[in-house]
């Protein structure tokens, strides 16, 4: 028992002292020198005006996510750098992109589906070899 505890503590100490992982994220190639990542989960809802208690809601149609896009601008908030597709992942969507180090503005495309994202636009700083996580909650306004 004591030996198992010592091994578990040693393994935990090793993991905590390891450098941050800067390799692949969701199939992306490793970032080139001076590049980092922007990634996150996307939720969209509510999708129906009423849900009954105790009834499991099925995952949304993938189009709930694929019909919406995020937009990434330079720090001026006006010069478009990239449109980011949202990939369906069951009850939520995901996104990830490799970017040069710098400051960007992330926003929801106003032409893609119904909804608003209360925390967007958001200014994000990308650091070389690091991942910046920005989760996005899209409110459809359905009540």
C-alpha cells in the first residue's frame, strides 16, 4: 500500500514538473516557431422553447454548429484574418486554429445563423507554443 502511494506521488510530481505540451491539437500540425493555438468549445442553445424535466434531449443536428462561424480579426477589430469553422462534437462544437503570435479579436459571424455570443467580441493574445482557450456560448434567443 505504501509503495503504491509513493509511486502515485512520484508520477504526479513528474507530470506537474513536465513542460507544457506544444504539439498537436485535434489533428493540427505542430505550430511553427513563433506560432500558437486558439481553441475552444462552442455551445448553442436553447434549441427548443421548452424541455420536459427527466427527458433526455438528443444531441443537436450537426448543422447547428456547421452553419455558424467565428471570425478572427487583427487587433484593429476590422481586418479579417480568418473565418473559423465550428466542428460538431455531440452536444457542443469545437474549433482550433494555429496562429502567429500576436493579438487578435474573436467574434461571431453575424450572418451565420441566429444567435448572439455575450462574451464576444473578445481580444485574445496568442503566445508562441501555447494554447489560448476561449469557449463560446451562443444564445439563440429561443425562449
